C-alpha cells in the first residue's frame, strides 16, 4: 500500500510528558484514508507516530485511530524520510538566507562609504 506524506510542519519546544513532538504531518494511505494532524514524536526510547486527536471530553484529546504494528512501522519510515528531507531543506534555506543578508550588508556598506 503506497503511503504519501501530503504535508509536514516542524514544531519547536513541544514536550508532552517525556515525549517531544518533532512535527505534525498529514498522510495519505492509498485506498484507505487520509489523516490530517498526526504527530511525529521522539519518545524516550524510539521514534513513533500519534494519530490525530479526537476530542471526546472537554479539553481531553484521545486517539480515535490506532495503527496496526506493520502500518505504524511503514508510516514511521515514510514520515521519517519526509522529516529529514524537510529539515535539510530548512537548513539550506537558512544558509541561503544568511548569505543573502551578508550580501545586503556588503552592498549597504559600499553605498554608505
């Protein structure tokens, strides 16, 4: 079954107990469903995924969907690849932005002289 990450957004300082949410993502499980608002989580011992929350009681989110172990492993692998690619792209953009800021400063310094 093809699994495709259709959106990913990194998160800063998102601690839930001993877990750290690294990113939120949307995933398409071909022929089955599309899930929006899943979490890519670094647990104490491993990387895991959380299904989107489903509020059942006031301010008390619970998971309405449970992944089978084999599907969970497959989604963790696909989301992990997407997360690492996204992080690399963000880092490259940061380097590019830094170079552009430095160039603007050099140009400003020339015109100021």
